[in-house]
């Protein structure tokens, strides 16, 4: 059955999401926080939609840790609220999109185990906004051996984990191949869940494919700057993009110079969003501003799609992305302040 039909309650959910969107922080709020110290930022957030989390955690944590854990818990609660509002196929597709947090949590737990991080440190940075049950996540965190982790993963059907890649990652400490496989599985499953039987479904598919384009372009620039060779780069790309399909990605990966890559991207629709940063990168080879521009481009694309289809899942995904960006921005400010970074440098790290 189509995900844009059945007993889905689009008007109600979209109205609730629109109301939540009105509480997102403005650019002015970020500018104000850049001029505050950590205790002032904590008090400021305690007067916003983060007040419950900041208040409940303030007796145990302080400074950047309080802020980071508080906003992470709020993110998980917000996403759980959005799912709870929805019914029918709308609920299913939101859950499928938020499945990325199951992937994030498993990657975080495995990374924590490999680096022998304390259990509480691992627990604090998880975002329980996916479908994995808290009990299973707790079992994974407390697992005392690699075999126990794998056995626990076998008990669930939410995330497929390749056992060979898993064992190699834990044995060698090199997690890239396993993490890439998990990301690819996520996007493949997400695209398969969209039936494309209506115009709105087709636009949802288009948006996901554009997200895959952004993911691949970011990977392309990072690997090229690290000196990766063309053929070896193919394993890191997620298939299913809109404009950058496998043959075009292979051509870019094999390009002898960055100029050829930049010229090709200039011919894509993404140049509308990232052209200034693309030209700056060509001159200075500073990739950080370009990567942030790509993140911002995805948000702007989500906004355009949500305006075109206001009674669909697209406004929900638009809000989900903006909420995640807000949390990331607050985290960057808090950790930047903790590290003593200049406010102007912190500002350049934000996606605004």
C-alpha cells in the first residue's frame, strides 16, 4: 500500500510539526550564544524547548557536557513525539527515515567498544530515536566480549550487520568498511520502502536520492583530499543518487585534478546552493566550508519540497533535518567554548 494513503493523518501531523518548527532557534539566538560563556548558554537553553532536559540533568552534569547530553535527550524525545503523532503509512515512513539513529547508535557502541570507552560515556552520546529497544541497546553497551555483542545483534531484526565485517572491525580496530556497509544498507532499505505510486511518493524518492548525492559528494571531496585512488573510492559511495549515479561518480573519482571535479559539479543543480563555497574551495582547498554548504543545501532542498507538498511526509523530514542541525550547532558552540576557540571561528563551523 502507498505510504501517502491509508489511515495516515497528514493534516494533524503536519500541523504539529509546523508548531514545533516555530520553536527552532533563530540565527540571532546562535549569535547571542557565541557571546556567552558555558553557564550562560546553559541558562539560556533552560528557557527554551530544552528546559526540561537541562533542569533534570543540571544536578549531575555541568558545562558543555550538560548542554550536549541535554540537547541529545531532547532530540530523541522530539523525534519520538513526531512518530507518536503519526498513524498508518505516515508513521511507517517516518520510522524508516529515523532508522538512521539505529545505525548511528550501533556504530557509536562498536566505536566505543573498540576504543575501550567507559560505558557511561558511550551511553551519554546515544540518541534513542530509532526502533531498537532500550533493553537491547543496554545489552550492547554492557557486553563484555565481541561474541556477546554479535550474539545480541543477532537477536534483533532492525539493523543487518555483516558478521565478517563486524569481526574484522573489532579485530583490527578499523571501522570504516563496517560503517560504510551500515550506511549503504540504510539508504537501500529506505529507497525500497517508497512505492512511488503517487506524485508525492515520487518527490519523496527524489529527495532521498538528492540526500544520497550530498552524502556521496562529501565523501568524494574528503577522499580526494586524502589522496585516495579512483577505483578504491567506489566502495565508499552509496548507490541510488539523483544526479550523481555510479558512472558519473566513477568518472569523478578517476579525475586527475580537482578542477575537473569542480567543473562537473558546476553543471549540476547543486551549484545553485554551493557555488560560492565551491569557488572558495578551488582557491583555498579548505573543504570544511564546502561540506557545511552541502549540509545547508540539503536543508534548503527539503524546505522547497515541503512547500510543494505541505500535506505529506516531506514537511516532517524538513523539520527532522532542521532539528538535527540545531542540535549540531549548539553542540559545536558548547564544545568550541569549552576548547577556548575564538567565537568567529566557532561561527564558521555552524550550519546557518
